C-alpha cells in the first residue's frame, strides 16, 4: 500500500518536473526564434530607410539622413533604444535642414561592437601624482597617408561610442558641418563627450 502511494507520488513529481522543463524550454527558445524570424522578414523594409556604413574593423553602423542644408542635426537615441524613436521628429525637421539618426553599435540595424584583441592594441600606462592612468589605443593605418591613427577607448565606453559617431559622420558618410547633436539619456552623454573631443 505504501509503495503504491510512493510510486504514484514519484510519477506525479516526475510529470510535474517534465512539464516545468517543457515550459522553460518553450520560454527560452520560442521568443528568440520569433524575434529572429520577424527581423529577417522586416530587414528589407527597414534597410530601405537608411544605410549601413563601415566605420572600420569590419563594423557597420546604420545611418539615415534626410533633408538638405546646414547645420546637420544628428540625433542619438536613449539607452537600449534605436533610431526609430526619432523618426517623427526627423520627418518634421527634414524640411528645414539635414537631419541624421543613427543606431549605436549593438542597437537596431547596427553591428555589435567589435572586440579588439591585445595584438591590435597599444597600452599606455602613466602615473600622475597618486593616480594611475591606463589608456588603451588601438592602432590602425590611415590608407591615404599611410600613417598610424589611434583608436580611442575600449569596446563599450562613451569614448568609443563618440569615436564611432565621429567616424560615421565625418570619415564614412561625410555629413556637412556644422553639427548640432541631440541626445537623450545615454545618447546625451555620448553627444556631450563628442562635443568635447571633436570639432562640431
């Protein structure tokens, strides 16, 4: 009698555990598959609204510019959002000037940030008083002048994001200056850093 009740309890526990495993697998596997399928289906439509520009190291950032004239207004999206958030504003401002929206690395239609190996890097360590400063400069060659140029920052820093933006709007897509940078949340931090580092 006791062994039959124990067997039934064991069967019930195994069935419940199997149902939980099935549910977890469903939750883990199905949403990414649906997201991947919808991105593949929408990619041709989304790609028509802008272009991916190669900013170096095989990394491409998505940029969409509309309108004409100067200054060029560049919008940077908040944390975790892509350039779509600025579309209504871009549509209304394009009648007045050039308006550009872009996706930072890893967001929207842009490639994920490229991790650079130590072989591609030159690490500089300096001591200022009691502060130890470690700077990472990634070396690449400027094809026109055949001189090395420095690549600032590590993979996920504001410095790297602002350099990516600089490469995108000056070297790759060659947008007309002067720039007016507009950002929200992390985008505001990136644009402020850009304004301190580069010519607007």
